[in-house]
C-alpha cells in the first residue's frame, strides 16, 4: 500500500505511479549534514523516519548551503510507467517546494530496492539505471540540477552520478560498516531521530487480520449490516445510529484506557459500520487530547485491521482517524502511512485526502483541534440543558 499524492488531481495508489501507485509526500526532519554520497545514503532513513522499500525518493535542496527542502516518495512502478512517473516526481517536488518556500536549487535522487532471490545488489542498480537517467533528465529539463543520484540495495549504495572508483566504487559500498558509528548516525541520535523500520513493515502493521482469524468478524459484520440498514430506513434512524456509534466509541476508548486490548466482534463491527457516517466519524475525531488520544489511536488501529474480506474498504474511516490522531501527536510517519492506506482503499475519501494534503503542505492541526473542541463543548452544554429540561420563564435562561 502507498501513501497518496498530496494533490487531489494526482493518481491514486493502486497501480503504477503514472496510473496510481505513488506516494508523494514531504518529510520534515532536523537537518543532518551530508558531505559525501555515503553520508547521503546513510541519512535517508533518518530523513524519512523509516527505511523506504521499493521506492524512488527525490530530496530537494535549497540555497547555497544545500539545506533540505521538500521531498517526494513514490513506489517504483513497472518499467512501462517510468517516464510518466519521472514527470510526476518532478512536478510534485516543484509544486511542494513552492508551497513551502521556493523551487529547489538541486535534488538528490534515491532508488531503493532489495534484490530478488539470486540477484546481486549491483544487478539491481543496473536494472534501475534507466529510471535514474529518466529522473535526472526530467529534473535538469526543469532547471533543477541533480546533486547526487544513488541506488540503495541490500545495505549497499551505488552512485549513478560518479564513476570515480576512489569515492564511488563500481561494486558499491556498505551504507554502514558493522560496528561503526558514523557522524550521520551520531547527529541523528543527538537530534532524537528514530528509524521506525521499513515502509513495508509499517504497512504490514495495518493490514487486515489473516484469513484464519477473519471468519468470526465476517459473521459479525453480516449480522450487523441488516440492522444498520433497517435503522437507516426509519425516521430519525441516522441520528440514532450516530448517537449509538458515539456511545460505543466512548465505551471502547474507556476499555482501552483500562489497558484492555480486545472488543467483542459485534461491537467492533457496529463501530466500523457507524463510522461510515461522516458526522459520526467527525465526532470520533474529538478524541484528540492526552491521555485519551493514545487510547483512541490504539482503537482506530484495532478497528482498521478488523475490516476484513468484502468490508476491507470500510477501513478508510478508522485509518483516517488513526492518521488524524498521529498528526495531532506529531507522528507524521504513521499519519502518512495510515492516510495513504485509507486513500489506497478509497481514493475519493475526502477526509483522508484533506488531512494528507495539509500534512504535506506543512500545516499544523491546531485550528482544526480548536474547532473540534468547541463542537464537543457545545454539544455537552446542549446535553446538560436537555437533561435539566426547559427553564421556566420567570427564571430566565441558563448562562453556562
């Protein structure tokens, strides 16, 4: 699965980058000084927060000191889509950089892919060389010189820009010599930058439960669907479902707050089905303040993995809520992965698309958080008034 493009007009993420497999995103990390191709190779996972699997990454550089600007990552597409993917990488990096500040003055290109069984890392580098060439040509044509172009494969790096064997050996070089601590790693550790594993691992953590665990969940969904449909057909049914969903979410967060980690399958199915309603989902997004935001985040991850079989697309709602809570708590890596997966399941899911674009543009969630808190407070005041009943005219109106 992939993160989605930050532009509503860009491809979705189901096939090649030119036809929808790409992830186009900006990653904001503390600057790590990179002087050599070896430094650039080692710095990449620290800049992204994860090891990019099967990825093209374009890192913009700005100013005379070549400071990090925006960056774009896409899945490596099939060779037939390489030309279109190269155009899109250039276009998105330029657009992203201009949204933040200005166009990049140079770019570092990374092609990351591990070997197939029986294949050598050098063979991978040669196989991807035409893609590296296309990317370089497109950036140069757009007026952005390529500072360095690297292939990272099986813990080794290869330079497409330099053929000097003294600094860039043809057989590649280890990204990190075992037992050594490089200046890049030391600087990253000092800055508190942690690598979260590979992108493949991060996506795997959000995949639906395996088939052998899915049958009880499928039965739960199949049992709850007719009652939800029937309620929606009744007068006032939609509002009753929203209230029921909110009550189930509140109870589930309370369970997770008590360090419980399981829900009844029927409760899980009812929450997932209820969250398909936009207003019910927006109300669930109000779980954004510590300490309960952490419990809500666990709940959204739990529910997303339980959208199995024909209900897989229903995961767009809990995945978007997971992306929201991750953004609120500063975990932009998880936010992009979760929102990207939501958009892979449903490319037209507006909530996920807007959040993803906001993150990529460097926005902060403060104003949206304030809006949700205000809505929650207003609803709570209304609930208190309803419990008290109407005020006698002689007593005036409540001022709370």
